[in-house]
C-alpha cells in the first residue's frame, strides 16, 4: 500500500512569497509523490543555514532565476535533512525502506527539509547515515561541508603548504578546518575571543583571535587564505599570502569584488603575484562520500549551536540572520525513537 493512501498530508513550515522570517507559517501540505527514481524520506532533522536564508529573501536576485522570479518555486525550505526512507520508487536499487539517510538539496525548486516528508532522486546528494552518528549531526553535516570542500577542490594543496581559514566558528569554516586537518593539511584558524576553546578542539596548528590580532598584521607566510565568512578582502589577503598564494572567499564581497577580480585573475595576478578564485559550489558525489567518511571516522563533527521545533522555524531564521550562530542551527521535525541521541 502506498504511503499516500495511509497519509495524505504533512506538517510544514512554508511561505508563499519572498521576504523575512515573518512570511513563514506552519501549514499542512500534501505528502509529495515518489517518482520512479526517487526515495521518500520521513524527516527527523533539518537545519536553517545561509543558503536557506538567501532563498527565503530571494537574494541575491540571481537565485530567483532558479527558484522563481516573482514567487518562490520552493515553498518549503531546508536544504539539509536526515531521516528514514519511507518509500522507494520502482527504479531505485541503492536504498531500502527503513534505512537511515541524510543529504543536501539546494536545487531552486528542491529544498523541502522543513517538512515531515520530502522526496529526492536516489542519484542525488543523499546517502546512508553511518552507524553511531545521530540524526542531528548527520542533518547538519552537508551545507557547510560541501561549500568547504568545493573551495578546497579549486586548488591543489601540497605537503608543507600552509592554509589560513578565516571564520572557523561558522558552518563552513568549522567544517573546513576539520576536513583539511583530516587531509593532513597544516591549518591556522581564526575565531573571536569567546569561541577560541571551541575551535581549539578541532586541532588547528595555530589559532588566532581576530578580535585582538588584525589579519593584515600577520606575516606573509600562507599559501592559501580561505575566507569562510566572506568578511575579509583580497586587499587584506595580499598582505598575508606568500607570492604565488591564493585567496578564496565564500561570499561575493563588497561590490561583488571577489567575483569580478576572479574574472580578471590572469591580469591582476601579473601585478599582485597572488591569485583570487571565486568558487562555484559542486554537487559531485565524491564530496558527499568524503563528508560521510569524516562522520564515520570521527574526523568531522559538525558544530551544533541550538535546536528549534518545526513550529518555531521562523524564530530559527530570525536567530540565523543575526549572524551570531555558532556552526549549525537545527530544526527538529520528527526524530524516531531509539538510535544515537542528538548531541
């Protein structure tokens, strides 16, 4: 018997227009139908992150090309999720009903984690949760980490080269520090004073308090400068990078400077002797495989801030947009009883 016969509706946090958290409302929607190549996941946890926030407002405007020009094509946000496979399509061979899964879906008309059920292609960014890993950790493991790995994939970091990660307390930065260390890279991480102890637990070779030590006062000793919060600039990076070094930011920067400077990189590099790259995020399966391996080995533990029930999703967005979150903010949808506890 199909799930649609047993249950026709689900609880969601949805919106009908672009705007701030106030446009969100809790409402019932039909349970999505499972296509032949899809799996239906009963959601345990999701998150609210900067990708969700951008699509909530429809900013930058370029995102509306994918999500709908005037009205959002994805009424239910939540690009990260974890849960249990409830149903599999006729052509699916890699998943079975009852399996614990997690994944990432930031397609313009995808998302869907802020609901009791969502569908996703079995060949998309979805895989099984490793044994011993909680639904909460798994749900918070993909958005920041896939951005971090997309940045790292743009360059080839050789033995003995040094990397500066600015913003190690965010979802991207905290994932980047841990995943680069797992690759045996020498990492220097930055953090505000109040979170130094948290970042130190990741094991960076050096830790810098950016509140007391301006980045442009550092010596020219880094081969790569990864700006995980987009709050620095190429002008600052040039002062701390060795000749031949590379700056990569996760944000466009003031006046979209990181984008246009990267477009003229071959020319500006002749003057500055340093490169700038603006990374386009990848959905390559190998990224999810590396994330899963990190979770399984314990080398990667997503940093968790706080948790909100589904009915308070708007409040979670309000908190995230303050810019004060530490790592990841969870949305508790319907975690099943048993299994590893939510840490």
